[in-house]
C-alpha cells in the first residue's frame, strides 16, 4: 500500500459494506490501512448484515443492523495529521468482518448416486431424489469462528458442498425410516420435507446457520422400472377387455364408413379389433391362472386350437384310367364300393412310383375289414 493509500485511510471515517449482487459472498473483511479505526468513526450495518469486530485475534463485538458511532482509543484525525513523527501509526487496531444474514434461497441439492430402499410392494429398489433449500446465518459469531476464520471474502460455494453432503446423508436416513411405499411418496413430499428439515437443521446450527426451508421436488426410480410401471398402468386403464373389444369394433365401423374401401375396410378393422381383444383376454387369463408370473408381451398363445393339417390326396388307377385325387374318407368309400382293391395302383405327391394300395402304410388300415382275395 502506497503513501497516498495510507493518507486517505486516515480520513476514512465511515465503515460500511455494499454487498455486490452478482456474488454470493457470505462474509467480507473491511479493508483499512493496518486495520486502524479512528475515534468517532461511523459504522453502518444494513438490513441483512452483521458486523463483527476482531481485536488482537479475538472476537470483541457483533453489531446488528443500525448506525453506530465508534468510540475508540485512537487519536483524533487532526492529532494524527499533525503527528508526522508517529508515521500515522494508531495504537488501536481492529478487523471488521461484515456477515450477510439475509436468506439465501434456491440452493440445489440432489443425490449424486441412487440409493437403495426396501419397498413393501416392489421389494429392494433404487431411487434418486433432488430439490432445493434456503438458509441464513443466524449466529454471526459462531459462523465467524467455525467457518470464516481469517478469510477476507468467504463465498457460498465454499460451504454449500458441505451443506449438500449433510442434506443427502440425513435425507436418505429419513426416507429409509419413514417406510412410505414408493408409489405413495409423491403424495408425501411435504411430510418428507418437514422430516428432513428437522433432521438436517441441527447439523447446520453447529456452524451458526439456520436451514429455513427444505423442499423435495422429485423422487424418481430407474427408467426401466418406470417403464414397467407404465405398462402396468396401461393395463389398469384398459379395464374390461370385453368392453375394449366392442369399442375397437365400433371404431372400425366408423373408420369403414369414412374409408373408400367400404366393407373390406370394415372387415379389416373389425378383425383387428377382435384380434387385439382376444390377445389381451388371453394375456389376462394367463396372468390370472399363474399369479406372480410375468407373461411375455409378444409371445401370447392363440385363443383357439391351431388349424388341422392337410390330409393326403391319392390318385388311383380305376378301370385303366387315372382317377382322383381322393382323400382318406373318399378312398374308404371307393374301397367299400369295390372300385379300389388291395392291388389297385395308387400314387400321391412324394411317391417315386405307383404302388399297390395295400403296400402303402397310410392305406393299410383301410383294408382291415376287407378280406383278402380267394386263393386260386
């Protein structure tokens, strides 16, 4: 500090701090040349501030909002100016710390990692939470001793990380001990906020700080769990599956009336509605018959039996000409009427050559009631 700074420091008789709005400064040490305070100096402490005096390393006094005339043991300014031989030295020195006591709002907190809770319906589940809080310094002396010490400019970021750790730790304890089901937490945010405030406030009070507000804004589950809950909600909203099928049919009729495809569009719409209803009904029946098991969404069994496999079709050589094709019941009629015998040649797709009917395994049972030819 130069000579001019020393001289101008002798004339400064107003001690005040206009807090810059763009900075979150919790405490500021007023700068004076060698911390000298003159007799009759004015101290202006504004609303939302407190002024703490530290003399010879010890907290001497704390002034709340107001204007004060400081009665020090310093020499008057005139005597100081005339006493050049003393080099403007003053026998009384004190440090003045201005401390912001206003409320600091919209401070964010959140769980950096998910934490595990035991839910009565879903079992162990991971959740995350975040919100906001507000605080203010209510004990400037304790705040100065515990946090500021000799820091000339103590900003909020220097302590908010500590606040956040304390908040998250106590909040996790509150959620675990409250034993509120996950699906009911949304209706208990106010209660959770109040419980957390009661648990966290004592931790901050040890540093001269009061936690004035605490809000839980959201408690969320992992995305995959939320997606499963959405599926469950969709099934609950659909309700009566028979009514859903009827609704789909009515929608298809309406769309067919507006569709140039006419009846074809109607048939497609009705079929789609019925198919969807049958699939959902099958899923509900499977869930009811096997509680506790989760059915796959896209692998539901059909509601009816599968179609019968196609029957074999045989051609036969009757009266020197190819006849057919005949299915099994038709062949049985031909055998009963005597048109086809054991030695009649038959053929179907997949056979290499014509063969006698009684040599084909599929047809041997048809001749069980037909006697063999008489021996010659």
